[in-house]
């Protein structure tokens, strides 16, 4: 019998996210029943079943080697929780316990395909009221996407979400105007800032695409921010896509991570930091640059001018994001999901 699969979620106070997590665990139990391999799941904080209870149940049934797979699209330790630290505590409680830690789920090509399916559903024409005016046709070149991640205090994690946006644009949305990146918290641009960038680029329709696994408070906040922006820009068609959710495609990715860790292609977590295990490398340190005068470096003026223009554009974008976040997010952050910003990270269903 193969080692059991242990799904690790961050935890949430939202019952919708807890229920969807439970349905996904059940789906994997049905999928792995023929291997045979047991499947269990637990949350690090804020929800039941607690991760420690699930591990204790597996150990009581005679399992001493587990394959732990964090249900996370990125390797954000702050958002998901201290998985190695939590597992180390469980090993103190159960001295015979050993485990292998699987990689995060994204950016896997199958995850990108699931995002493309959610985008296609949101792009489908919605029913219209009977009117004498013909509906306005909005083509792909006037349609943009804002891919929204959780946001993190770690720049490397935010850069990973930005990388996913670029991969998604080039592999599944190349005919669209653009795919911009936004974050729920901890980083800029926020959802309103991402929508405003698309509008200024000429988009007539913008689809907000959550880079989130399960429904819950985070999804509700994304939608609320998008709808608040749309209310102040009536000429812009703003639509909100669903999360990836409990589905067979996501189960395929998790099973692949399970088999990968079982085959030993990953490295033991005991000898490596959490970010190393999850495949995130620290950003390279920039090399020092030597400033040359035009006399010593003829022909370099054009490059310097281009860099200055880019810096000015970045300053303007920063001012725009600050105005949008202050104007549109201030009212939302105070009354909507007050508990979301209470902790050091954004609570999630996973």
C-alpha cells in the first residue's frame, strides 16, 4: 500500500471555503482508492479538521510515512503558514513519523488551462434585456484580463504571480488586448489599479480572473472591489470569473505532485528551507553598473534617455495606483471582510 496523501490548507473562517476543501479531499479519495492510497486533509489554522488531528488519525491507523502536498499556487510561507515548522512539531509528537513535501500547484500548464476555462465562461455573452438598440459587439482586441493574486510581502512571490500572467497571456489569451496583474493586498496594483490600467489601454471589456483555488472571503473581496470600480465607470464592461475550484483538472495536478514526491524527485525538506522546497529561488542581486560620461561612451545617450523615460512612467503608474487604492479600497477595506486584514496575511480557503 502506498503512503497516504495529506492535503494541507491554510485555514479560513469562511464556511464556503472549508466545504469546498472537504469536497476536494473526497474527490481525491475516490481517485486514489484504486492505487490504493489513503487521502486525508487538514488546516494549519482557523478551521477544522486541524492538521494535527488528521496526522494523528493516520498514525493511529499504522501510517508512518506521509506525502504532504500544500494546496497553494505559490510558495508564500506567510500566507500558507509554516508547513515545515508545523510538520516538525508533529514529528515530535509522533517520533516514527516521516514525510515528503510536494511542490506547490502552480504555475502548472494544467492550472493555466483551468484558468482559460474560467475565462471562457466569463467571456460568454450574457442574456440581455429586450431593447430596440442592438448590443455593442466587443472584440478580443478590446478585451483585457486582470489576473488577481493574493499579494505577499515577499517580492519573489509577487513576481511569480506576474510570471503566471505573462505565461497565461502568451499561451491562452494571445488574441486579447492585455493580461494585467493585480493583488488583493500587500502589493500594488490592487484590483482597481489593474482595471484602470486596462481602461487606459483602450479596453472596453475587462475580465477579473482570480488566481485563487477555492471560493471564500478572498474571492468575495476581489469581486467587491471590481464591482465598486465598475459602478464608477459605466462605459466599461467589467466581469468577474470564478475561482479554479474543486474539479478533476486540479485533482490531476495534485496527484502528479503526490507521485513526484513519492518517486523522490523532490529533495527532503529537512535539509532545505521552505522556499527552496517549493521551488522559489531568491532574486539575483543586481550587478553594479558603472556610469560613463557621454564623452567616454559616445552613443549611450539614447539608452540613458530611454531609461529615464521608463523611470518617469513608473512614477506616474505609482501615483495612479496610490490614488486608486486610496479612493476605491478605503471604503471597502473598512466594511468588507474586516477580519481579512487583521492578520499578517490574507486568509484563504487553502
